[in-house]
């Protein structure tokens, strides 16, 4: 089989679905590939609560009724802009309805390869179909980018996994598991393991586990809001700038952009997780992993404390909850020539302020372009900036082509 479309979207997560909803509303010919919200369904702890507030947990479409708040109102689900955590179950139900309403043509098939074909691109799908597209948007989220430190990556796969691999933990009941990391993924997964009957320890280089502040409506004075304005990615003027001025962030010198990204990449868990960890799960903090080796009965970890003292831990399995690092070399669905052509010296995608790479017609959005547009791209709320901007740009590009063809 073969076909052609004007725009092909790779990835059906928040960025892909949001862009598709805007393209559909504009009457643009597109196809979107990937399991809708597949990462959220298959790779997040089943009892997870989102860190993002309700107002920052929307998918984007040019319709008032497309928000999470509107959906909750329609379905009698409790909702608050701030202070009431959004459950994964609620978000997935909302996301499913969003997709059916605004992107019914989503195709749950993966793209295996993309190559240039003259002025167009040829996509090879997992079902063998070939698709030609004038424009390609890579919106594949974090699925390519789980990061495991080199000291752990030497372990065999039956002793080591990444937090991305687990939405359920039934197989770890009665096992001794070490979770490496102190961010939301580590904390959420450790709590799920504990509740599922595993013996859990958290090992992290952080000196303490940071939890977001508990929302306090009584503290929301005018002075407080001026000093610490709220944004979709956190409180404070730096977060407010990153969330509301991504185009200005894009134009900052590289050194300032990297500082801005680093300042928002520190690990932190949701405020509602504190009671699930403290007093229940052993935390071994201010420790790095010096070595990891397989033993007959599991894993031997050598940890190094901040004072240089070495300690050994034995466990049945290690889960690296060590985050994600964008890397064009791991975007395997793009052909080697395309990966090479769009890579910066840091192996992150080079993009214009309209998300276009040095390969004309190939765009990259979402967490992969955090170095360019800042920490906003780390969160789903970033789709509310990307989708209307990129859809408008593609509409203008396609309109210009139509006029040229008519002439």
C-alpha cells in the first residue's frame, strides 16, 4: 500500500495530538501515526498523580470545550485549576475523548523509517505501508530517550530496567528492589513497588528528596503572587519567563539557555507523595553509584557517599529512574542521513523558531527541543504554545505552495 499526505506527524502524545487537532480544524491534509498517549498508558505508574496542576494539563485544540476543565465538568469529575492533583486515570479518559473528538483519524501504527525522497519524504510504517509526505513533524516525546548511567548499563537486562519500562510492578512482589533517582519517576515508582509487596530502597545523589510545595489558597496574597507568579511549569519569575516567553528564551545566548534548562531539570516529586515515602521507604541519599555487578543472587552495588565512604548494597533488581536525555542518535525512525543533518554538537536537534530543522520540511517538537525552547518543552503544557504556532506556519507554507501551483 502507498499514499500521500501534506503533513505526517510521528507520535500521538500530547504534542502530536494537539498539532493534529489544530491542523484538522484548519482543513490541512495530514496523517498522524502512533498509539494515542501510548507512553502515558503503557509507561507510567498506574496509580500516578500528575505533577502538573489542572490548568496546565490540557491538550490543545482551537475549541473552548477541549480543556480538561471542560471535560471534567461534562463528566462530573472533581477539578480545580490548582490544589487538586489530576489522576492518570482521569487524564487518560480525558485524552481518549479528546482524540475521538478532535483527531479521530489517528493511526495506531508505528513509523519505522523516514528518508528524503526528492522534495518529499518517504515513511515506512510497521505494517509495510509506504507514505509520501511533503512535511514531517517528529513529535515522538520521550519514548526514544530513557537515560541509564554507564555504571548501571553494564548490568544484564534481567537485573536492570528503566522506570520507563514499568506501569505495573506485579513481577517484583517479594523482591528486593533498589530505585536509583530522586525525581518524580523514582518516587512514584518506589511507592507503587512498596504498595505492591516489594522491599524497596531509594538511592540518590541528591542530599534530600525535594517535594513541590503544598498549595495553600490562604497564602495567595497579591504580594505573594507578585513575588512568585504561577506558571504551567512552576512558581517564580524564572519559571514564569520560561513558560510564557519561549521565543525570547530561544533567542538567548546558548550559555544562558543551558543554565535555564539546568535550573529546571533538578529532581522533584509531587507534594502529595511525601506521606507515601517518609517513614515507609528507606532512602539512601548523598550517594553515587561507583560500580554495579551481577552476582549469583542478584546485584552488588557499590555506592560512594559525599564524604568518600564506600558502601555495598545487594538487591534482586535495580530500576534506573534517571530521567531522559534528548539525543538525535536515538531517533531511530529517522534515517541515518537525516539524524546526522539535524544534530547539534550536543546531539540534540537544531531547529528554527518554527521548529524546522536544517532539513527543509522536517520539524521536531516536544522534549527533544528543550535546548532550544527551554523547560516548557519538558511539560505537556508546552503543546499549547507549539500546536497553534506550528500549525499556522504549515498552513502558510501549504497556502503558498497552492498559489504557486495555480500560477
